[in-house]
C-alpha cells in the first residue's frame, strides 16, 4: 500500500491563480482540489517553447501536494518542463450540459483545476519509482504490483516531472441554468441539465493473449470515475 504524503498548503495563494471571472464558482478548499485531481484521468500540460504556447494532453498522478507527469526523455514538452520554464496544468471534469432558455445562458456543469508552477525533474531512482508508481496507480489502479517493474533502460528513457500544488485554483459549476427573468416567464420550451457520466466498458483482452487468462479483479471491478448520483 502506497503511503500518502500529508503536507497541506494554502490554495490559490497568488494573483494569477485567483479566478476573476465568475469568481463565485471558485472553490477555496484544498480538499476539493484533491477530489478534482483524483477524479480526473488526464490533464492538459501547457508550456512555452520558442515563444509559442504548446498545450498537450497527458496522464498524471497526485501524491499529497505534488503532481507527477511523465513522458519520453525525447518529448519536447518534457524537455521544456525539465528546463524549469513555467508550466500550467489543467484538469477538467465535464459534468453536464446546461440547456438554458437563451443561447447566451447555455453553459456547462464542471469541476476544473488549474495548477501554476515550475516542474522539477525527479532523477533519484527511488523517488522516480515512487512517482511513477503514483502515476501508474492513478490511471491503472492495481497495475504497479501486477505487472513487471520498469527496467533500468526504461527508467532512463522516462522523464518524471514533479509540480508543487501550492499555486492552484479550482472552479465548480453545478445546478440549473441561470436564465433572464423575462425568458423564464415567456419561453415555453424546456430548460435544464443533461448530466454526463463516465463509465468503463467490459475489458477487451489483448489480441496476443493466450486463451484462459481472465482480466484480474482490479480491472474487472474498477469503479466508474463518476459514481451515479
Ligand atoms: C468544461 C469547461 C467549459 C468552459 N466553457 C467556457 C466558455 O465557453 N466560455 C467561458 O467564458 N468560460 C468557460 N469556462 C470557464 C473558463 O474556464 C474560465 O474560468 C472563464 O472563461 C474565465 O476566464 P478568464 O480568462 O477570465 O480567467 P481568470 O478568472 O482571469 O483566471 C485567473 C485564474 O483563475 C484560475 N481559473 C480560471 N478559470 C478556471 C477554471 N475553469 N478552473 C480552475 N481555475 C480557473 C486560474 O488559476 C487562472 O490563472 C469553461 C470551463 C470549463 C471547465
């Protein structure tokens, strides 16, 4: 069982990490940041390379107040992150589409997190294995102990970046459309929310899997990321 780091630091401590627009949707509790990051599966990593922004989807894992990202040592975004340039990471959970009585007030229900900071490459072997384990267990819980561990060559070919979660923000929108009072009184059509839920499908065995090997418990019984409400 992986022991979690328990250090707690303040959320959104800087001007750039403080939501300005629709600030009523900003959430100050660090526990909600944890929940959003733990419920998400992929993030978007933003870096600036040669003066131009680059945003790439990638996997991640959280250990206490550290976010881990990984990739090939040959990857441009990993190289940029390793060089200590500022990075920004976003995790988005789309919870539903909000159908308002006007086009203007159509919206989405969501939970989202934005993390600002500088990435630090993790080079110590023990720390790197721990971070990779956190990341693997986030995307594929149960796989670290079930599968072969990284070889020295595989470890050397992998960049692991650690990003401190001190400078982070969370926004949440939930509930009904917010319509103009005139529209509520005059529009005769439907308004409301169409919730979006994520569920896993049944496991599909690898094409080259010998007959008679079933998917293990941690794959078969994996809970849906969005439990029914
Ligand atoms: C799925 C989804 C769809 C959205 N669609 C729209 C849309 O179509 N139009 C629109 O105007 N807005 C949309 N938003 C909200 C959008 O993300 C911004 O919050 C909003 O546009 C305000 O942007 P801004 O540039 O004024 O940010 P500011 O409020 O100036 O941002 C300041 C800081 O607040 C934090 N912050 C801002 N937004 C978020 C966020 N969503 N989550 C966590 N931290 C945040 C960041 O740290 C940022 O640096 C959407 C959000 C989500 C999750």
